[in-house]
C-alpha cells in the first residue's frame, strides 16, 4: 500500500518554498533530498508543522515508521503537547508496515482492519483477500474482530483437543457474535479445566441470558478456577448466583485468588473493587501487577501506565512480554496521545497495532 499522499500531508499546515519543493522531491523518489529541504525549513522555523510532516514522511520512506517516530520525538523534545497530525501519519505508517509483514497473522489482519475502517480502500481489498480461504491464526483473528464468515467457519471446527483449542475459544468470545454462543456452550462439556474456564470467560461476551442455564451447573465444578469463571460469566449476564463466591475470594490472602476474583468482578467496579485492584497493582508478584494494571486502565490510566512502564523493564522477558500485551489490550480505551505514542515502539506487534489504530480513531 502506498504511503499517505503528499497532498493530504501538506494540507495540515502552510508551506514554505523549501517544504513545497521537498514534497515534489519526495514524489520523485528523492527522499534524501526531501529530508534536506525539510531540515532547512525546520532550521528557519523550528516549530513549523508543515516542515515536521515532510520530515516524518521522508524518514518513513527512508527507514520506516520507527525512524519517522524518532524524528518526531526529536522535534517534540521535552514538550508535552502532542501534534495530532504527526501522530496520525506515524500511526498510519505503523499500520501499513504491520499490514505487509508475514510473521504475525493476527497483527497483520488487525492492521488491515484499522486501515480499512479509516477509509483505506487498498487495505479493505487486502483484508478481503486474507478472509478468502483463511485458516489457522488468520481465521481466528478474523473471527475475533467480528467477521461473520470466519465465526461460522471457526464454530464448525470440531473440538479435537489440539493445542489451539483455547485460542479458538478466545477468538469466538472476542467476536461478540451470537453465532459463537452454541459452540462455546459445547466447550463447557469438555473435561479439561482450562477449556471449560476459557469457554466460560468467552461466554461473558456472547450468548446473553439464554446461556445462563448452561453456565449455572458449573458453579459446583470440582475446580475453583471453573467456579470463579462461571460466577463471572453469570454476573456479566445479570445473574448474581456466584456473587458471594467472588466477593469472598476478593478478600482471600493469596494475590492470585484475589486477582482472579477481580477479573470476574470487573463488570461491577465499585469502590471496594477499585481499592482491591489498586492493592494488587502494588503486590510483589509481577504477573499479578500486570493483570491488575490491565483492570485499572479504564479507571486509573495513570497508575496503570506507571505499573506497566515499570514492568516493561523487568529482568524476566516473559514479564516484559506480558506487560506489552496488557498495554496493547488496554489501548482501545486509552485517550492519552503520549501513552499511545510510546506504545508505537512496543516490541509486541499487537500492542503496537492497537495503539496505532486508536491513534487513527482519535485523530480523525
């Protein structure tokens, strides 16, 4: 997909002759010369938005979205007021790069969807090609973003006990589709604790009250994990049958138990819940802190951001990856442009894509 056109970028601010000539050079494929013109314009007027956009565009062409982002951050310096038009360009460049990579199908599909929703016709056409005959991770991602054809295909797949069963269940739940309810109820019959728990978690998002009767018996399951997930699913559907169980667990001495209850109770975030989650965000266990930060993000984004930032430099690479993934999952609710800008540098592809998608939505 081609980069944003010179015309659309130039419209953001008045141009000097250097900037105007720079766009012409860039259109001719002379990115180095265009960058030199942009540098001249910024020397003459360091706060020039038009010169900034040309600088970013030239650096994206020369070295990709991260090089463009570095140029923007150098221009920004210590100031805290972001330039939305520049961030929009960087977000689009990030998404276009991710839409072309082949290492992570999920990130690629999400990037294409974000671009298509922003009016990119070519991205929409590529997304349609991805959907045609999709399987594996691509199919699951398409289902997770609500593609009805993908949901139908995924719902028809047999429960073969493979390692991808949980991923399939998660995709069906994320879809929000009514078509996902019946297959998820079938997964409740599986003997494996992790499969039943994942299906219950997924049923929080689909099925409505008609699935309550299938969920209630699992309040008596032999494993506490399944019981908690059943209580959380019922609570989401307006049934308080498992509420007492969750409230009791929220006061459990073990942080792992409390965070599990907090996740299930997140649909009713009262003052007691918020206090409990803030405490969990300061516990000694890094994984618990990461999960708690994700729960806090919609309610106390500053605290959540500080927790995740500290975890992003943890000595354990698994914790760093978890922090990045949680930040990415939280991105659709973030409104702070600086936070989203930082996520554009995330090593976790989906976190980067979701931050870029959110930036596009906020800067339309």
